[in-house]
C-alpha cells in the first residue's frame, strides 16, 4: 500500500464530502423542481465517483474512506470553535 496515495485520496475524500455538503445545503434553498433535479445529479455523480474509486487499488479506497470519514467530525469541531473577536 502506497502511503502517499492514501494521503492524497484522503484529501480528495475530504474535498468530496465538503463539496457535496455545500451543494446539498444550496439545493435545499432552491425551488422544489430544481432541488429534486439537483439531488438526482449529485447522487449520480457520487455513485460514479464511488464506483470508480471502488474499482481502483486498495490504497485508493482506504485513502478515500479515511478522508471522507475524518472530515465530518473535524468540520463540526471547526464550526463550533469560539472565534476570537477582532481588534482586541
């Protein structure tokens, strides 16, 4: 297993998660017809992405799963952190 491949795909899995999250949040604010069509497209893209990754080597799959698995709790933690007040 190539550690560099795992690390690179972990970053890709993290990016895929954050992009999907942002897209779905944006689609939820749209009209019903746009929301449904957009969610179908997002689902199709995710299925194709996961199918392609599943067909790749073991290190690629492990890296993608690690990145997508670690990102949600880290993202929630970042959003909950108290932010320093500017100028003090």
